């Protein structure tokens, strides 16, 4: 037993030394936990920011002035007033993404119960802002009109007060940064372990190991613990310095509990990396397998679309994927401040999935080196 532990330890050190000499993989690790997280959180095109809007005010009433002043940063630039003949010209020149037309006698018709309409012209060539901004503008107009009517009629109307928990301002970087980090953890865990095994095969050093007094179990475990350690440390540094300090995303729960869950997930992901490396014969084949495996894992695990929005059969199948439970406890701990009493079930599922993947990968690895 002592000899097995010693062999695993020194073989793992060999893997770490080999990794630190591979500058491309080191660059990939640094980029994945720094720049990739920042770009994903701040460079997303579907977030509305500083959209240009103009207003054609043909009513010149108190309500139309109130609507004119309702659009302000950071979602919109201060609204500009233009004339009706300028609508086509300014939109053709790309000066405005939205042009709001308030018709004559809008306020009077509203009080008379005639349901007047407001025209919103949208530059649909700016697809991301057009779709999101049109919805925001409708909400803003609806709230302003309701408040104006309630004040004029001097009566209290029932209002729905929305309070967003865990992310009061619906700030997308709070969500995108953590979910990008979750995806990168899975990606690097599979890549590093798979690349470590394939490099051994391509360089001919795997045969050297097999003639030494070590077995397949020790070789596989050494690759798992060494790559697990690298990704785990990188994750901790990224959460503290990139997500929390630089992006200013609040961490509500216990960081140590989160890292413990990350270690459980890495055990499963690195075992999956070994399994894929046993199937692939070289790095290009491993890359093709990663595309087929990573995309479904990332798209269907809850990082892009909530699990509740997916068909039931997809939810059932994805319960066998480690990334589903990784996303589950990551959101619970980092966003909602959940403790072990809440996330113990995802932890247990990860242990079971990891044990199955490890056993299957070990069996496949033994056959591949036999």
C-alpha cells in the first residue's frame, strides 16, 4: 500500500513537471481562468447598453414629456427629439436604434379611454439590441403611463412590486462570469488529463512506464490527482481575483465548500478525460471527441438555459452528466449562500458518477495498455 501511494505521488510529480514545460497548455490555463471569464461576462452582445433612442413628440403634453425623460443611462443614451420627416433619414444613417413616435392628442385620448397607440421604430439590423431594447421600452412606457394615470386620478391602484433576489440589478456579468468559469473547469479537466495520456503514447514514454514496477491504476490515478490539483488551484485563484475582486461579483456562500464540490466534479471530469484519451489515437482525434462531448455537456447542464425549461426526457438524461450537478451546487453556493445541508445531494451524485466513470475509464485504460 505504501509503495502504491509513493508511486502515485512521484508519477503525479512527473505529470506536473511535464505540464509546466508545455507552454501552450500553460497559456491555455491562464487564458481560460482570466481573459476568457472577463470577455464572457463583459463582451456579451445581447445586453442592452447605451442604446441610441429618439422621440418624435407630436403631443407636447405633460405625459409625453414624462415619457421623453424616462430613457436614461446605462441602458439608453439620453433621448433626442426629432421631427417626423427625420425618422427615415436618421435610421438609414444609423444614428438611432429606436425612434418613438407619440401621436397628437395622446394624453387626451388616453383619459378618454380610446386606447391610443404609440409607434416604435426599431433598427432590426442591430439584432441583439433591437430584440432586448424593444421589450424594455414597452415596459418603461407601460409603467410611466400607469403611474401618470394613478397620479391624475388621485387613487391608489394595485401595483406589482418586483424584488430580484441574489441579483437585484439583473447584472449579467454576475451570472455569465461564474457560468463561464464552470464551463472552463470542465473543459480543462478533460483536456489536461486526455493530453497527458496521449502525449505519453505519442512520445513512447507510456511503454517505458509499463516496464517499470507500476501498474495501470497507479498511472491513471497519478494523472488524475495532478491535473485535478492544477485546475482546482486555478479555479480558486480565478474566483477570488478575477470573479470577485476584478468583476466585483459577490460571493455569497463558502468558498471552501465550493472548492470541495469542484474537487468532486474534477474527479469525474478527469476520469472522463482518461476515457476519451483511451479512445482517441492522437490529439486531433481527442479534439474532435471534445467537441462532441463538451457542447452537449455545456449547453444542456443549465449554464445557458435553466434545466426547468428543457423537455423532461432531456432533464432525465442529463442527470447522468457531472456538469449538471456541478452547475446546480455552484449556483446554490456562490449565488444563494447555500450550505452543505442544501448541496449534499449534488455532492453525492457527483461521487457516484465519478466512481462509475473512474471504474469504466480504468477498465478501458487497462485494455488499451495490455
